[in-house]
C-alpha cells in the first residue's frame, strides 16, 4: 500500500534532497546566475510591478465588474462579428504599450467575461507585440525593412493565431456560445460613454506612466516623455472625477488623496513613483472597505493580483537564473545563443523563436539585445523570428496563461507562435539575407 500511495511524494523528496546535496554553490557560473536572477527580480519589481502591473490589475478588475458580459459577448464572444472582433483584438497593441506580463490581467479579464478564445488569444498576442514605439525603434535601429516586417508580421500573427485557436477548439467554443446565449442580458447601470471614459482614464495612466525614453534629444516621442508625469496626472485627475461623478465616491476623499499625491510630487520631483504609490494606496483605502460595486471592483482586482503576481515573480526568477539579464550571463552561456542563431537555417530560426518565447523582454529592450546579437553574427531571419516570438511570450507569461486557460491551450498557443515565427524568419531571411 505504501508504494501505491506514497511513491510520488517519496521520489519528489529524494529529488529535492539530491538537488540540494549537489547544489553547485561556489561555482562561478552558478553563483553569478543566482545573482543575475535576484537582480532581474529586483529590477522587475522596481520597474514593472508598481507602474505596469498594478494599473493593469485595476483595469482587469474593472472589466470584470463594470463591463457587462453581454457587451463582451457582443464584440468579442464566439458569435460576435469576426471582422469586428479580430480588428479590435489585433490592433490593441497600438494603444497598450505593455510587455508580455502586463497584458495578462487584461487578457484574463476579458476571457473570463466570455470573450471567444480566438479574439482573446489575438488580444493576448497583439497587446505586447504591436507596440508602435517598439516598431518605430526597431525600424530606426535595425532598419526600415525589419521594422516593417515586424509590424506586418505582428498584426498578421495575432489574427492567424486567434483564428487557429478558434478552429482547433471550435466545438468547445460552440458550447460556450450556447451557454452564453441562454443567459439573460444584464442591466447596464450607466451609459456606454461613461464607462468608456472611465476606462480611457485608467488606460491613459497605464500608458503614460510607462512611456519610455528615446535616444533622440528632440521630436514628438521625446516631448511626450518629458511631459509624461504631468500627462499621467491629468489622466489620474480625470479618473478621480469619474469616480466622484458616476461611482458615488465622496469628493472630499478624492481631493484628500489627490492633495497628498500632489504634495509628494512637488516635494520629490525626481521620485514620481512615490506619488504614484500614494495614489494607489489611497485608491485601495477608498474602495476596499465599501460594499457596493467599487468594493467589488477592488475585490476583483485583488483576485487577479493574488493569482498572477506570484507566478510572474517566480517565472522572472527562473528566467534570470537560466538566461541572466540583458548583457549578463545565466546558467546558459550567451555565446551558445549567438552561435545557434547564425545564418538562415531552419534550426537557427527555430532556436531563435523558441529561445525568444521563453526569455523575458521588457518593453523596448528587445531592440538593443537584438542589435548586440546581430553584431555577433545573428542572421536577419532569426532576428525577425525572435522579434515576433519574444515580446509576446515569456516563461512568466506562460505560467500565468496556463492558470487562466489550462495546460493544453497554453501549449497550443505557444506552439503556434513559435512555428509561425520560425516560418516568418526563414521567409524574411531568404528575401533579405
């Protein structure tokens, strides 16, 4: 009886013990990889959790509470007009300049509200892949041909992957459509324009708080970056006005939080994240204790954070241990990567797509990384394959996707991205060797 019921636990304990017993502490590469992993987690926590993920969690929570299921089904559901659904899903990245991890709460929100698998996965891919600033930077640094190929490939990928996912799971999607059709349409408590304005203010905060710097000393992108925090503050003020006017929050409470944020912003102009944290803390205090829809909004947002954030941080830690930070060394030597992606062979393109799918790229960092790899002999085809697979996927991203839509669908989604990126890289590398 013991071996039938406990052998898995025993083998697990033995495996963990042997791993600890033979842990290569003191080996330079291992020690350096541990440092790289911790440094990457530290950087991720500082640069992405507060400004990227926290607003995304609140937006995802708002989708779950304030957007009616009927609305999601109308535009993104299994029976929605395909042209409209995929047009909306595939162009979302032009608005959301987010990384592969920040898109996850938003994807989870619309998928759980009943969005069809096809449009939902198209949105999941396009959110981080179709980033206007990243495409412009790609064209400027790596050449206009690469920038155009990335833009066309990313839009086409999102639609094709979404359609493929819908086709593969078409029977399941039919069942979902039948179940949703039987549900009564929920009452809408406020006009669409009010809900749209409320979401627009939150998206504005997310986009402009994370607006990256450019290498150019002038121009539109530079001007926007120079004014990013005043613009973010304007969107935050609009957001507060929405909460007062349409959601019943007391004006004096919103003004009190705004006053604290403004004081911190003026007192610490070089540390704008302090004022941002104060705003998040104030919003949490104002909504977490309520029993109405604002309380439900906070509860839904917290649910997404509790599910997603631990998986992301664990995934970033593992990715840093294996691959290190950009310019650093993990357990896998970067020379192996550079040597494996030379030329335009099937193996080179597949390795670039596969490795890119598991690496973590913050928004815009893929361009300088690719510039360095191409300087070490990486071919044009593998470069495009990595550009099409890397920003949209990562190991942390996969762990969360699995928790939302299951292991099988996650494997199929990742496989579609890797295969299409490989094929696109080979085609591009043939045209532009």
